[in-house]
């Protein structure tokens, strides 16, 4: 780990751990010695970060010079907190972790009054029925969609039939009971929705479908929206 990367990781850890964070806890999180943490804290202070505390007492990030100033009104703060906490509840593991990190970054950069309001927001989100765990690494799937690369995976449908699919990934939809991939399926030659918890063995192929993702997604959503509620959609989960 380079020193620059270590300093970045130390700032991120200070944003996310409950304050005050002891040097021992920070050292354990970063895989370094407490003496290194003391030196890095001094370096961050020299770069403009306002970090309260001292050796033996723990450290609290008061003002984060790495982040731009933020200002929201009360309703905007509640909306942001609700949205990010909903992502923590329904997102895949990587997105849930990212939502928590985003909340921590906001709290570190907001004025004290707004930071207090964010931490103790009236609105929240909670789901008692956990979402099914994805069978694949969703970060890899998201990146393949951004890169407009065809992917291959093994799939088990609602009837228990196993197939291998090559698809062009268009969008991941976080539905009420499951996470689904909207895609153009090469096998069926049609749009399909695939539940992520029924996917396995994800592989990103060299085949590119750039620049067709956005128009294909529009067509897929239009097809879904034009289907009467009582009629089976061609985009239904398989």
C-alpha cells in the first residue's frame, strides 16, 4: 500500500468508524502500526483536515478538507437519508456498504447543525424480510453494463430448469422481493428479467454491444410498460 493510498484509507476510516477512533483501532483497520497512524494523522492535519483528539484519547474527524462544502435544507436532508438507508436495506452488499460510506462522508462535511439532523433524521427505512443474496458479484455485473459488454451465466428459472445464457446487460432493478437484471437475451432473442439470486458463474465476454445499451433499455422499459397487468410480459422473469 502506497503512502498516498494509506492516507486516503485513513480518511475514509475516520469518516466511517464511530468517534473517537483510537490509534489501535485505526492501525488494525489499515494493517499498520499505531506509530504510523500518529504520523499519518499529523500529515492529514498539515493538509487541512481538522481532526480532534490525541494519542491515548482517540480521534474525531471534525472537518474534511478533501470534500467540497455541502448545504441542504431540512427536507433535502431527510430525502437523502431516507434514500441512502433504503439502499442499505435493499441494495446488494457492495451498494449497501457504499451507501453507508456516503452517509459518513456527508456527516463529516456538513455544518454541525445539519450533521446532527442527518444523524438523527426522522425518516428511516427498514425491511424485516431480507432480500435474497445475489448468486454473482453484482459489482462485476454493473461494470459490464456500464462497459456495454455481453455476459454469460448459468441460470435456474422458477420451474427449476437450468440454462446457460449470453445476455446484453441493460439495467439492474431493485424490486420489492428480489433484484433483477433487465437484459437482451441472445438465447430467446427477446428482453428478459433475470433474478440475481438465481444466477451463477458470471463471466464477462469480449463481445461489446456499445453504443446500444441506452436505446435497448428504453425499448425494454417501453415493452414492459405496454403490457396490460393481466397479460404475461415477454420481459417477465424466466
